């Protein structure tokens, strides 16, 4: 499936980062859905979402809790983009540390989508 048909859910409580992520993904052909916290992300998530990119440290439900809830009912790839020193978690398919270059973020997301397409 071409990137232009891929739906990505981005989650971050920082409006500036959310806008930046939106710009990066929309300019690269993704259909982008934005959520400003994990609870909102859960209500916006749908079966036609292809991948989730989330911050880790958010008020209320954090990114790890969000990933756990999503993985309960789907095999959706989840990428953490964080300033925290998280080295590994079984809930995330990839962990990128801020500041992350747009090129690295896109390469990671596209790689996970390609792997998922191959597996299906």
C-alpha cells in the first residue's frame, strides 16, 4: 500500500511537537490524525489506522499505557518518541529519542509499515 494511503495517529501533549509531526508526515503523503493526549488517542484510534507515533511522558495516561491498551486489541505498530531514557519496552516497535531528525523518524515509520505489509 503506498504511503499516501497510510493513516498515522500522532500523540503528544506539546502542541508545537504535534504540529511539527503533523507537518513531517502530511508532507510525506500520510493521512494524519492528531491527539493531544493518550485518552483522546484511544477514542480516535480505528481499525484503519496503520501506525501510532506517541510521546511517552504525558499527563494522565502515558505513552506506555497507551501502547499497552492498543496492543490488547490490535497488532498496530507503535513508535515512542521521547526525551526520557527508555532503552526498551515490549509495547513499542521502535523507540526514538528526542531530538529526532525528521529523516530518521520517516525511515523508522516507513520501515515498520513495510515490515507489516510483508507480514500480511
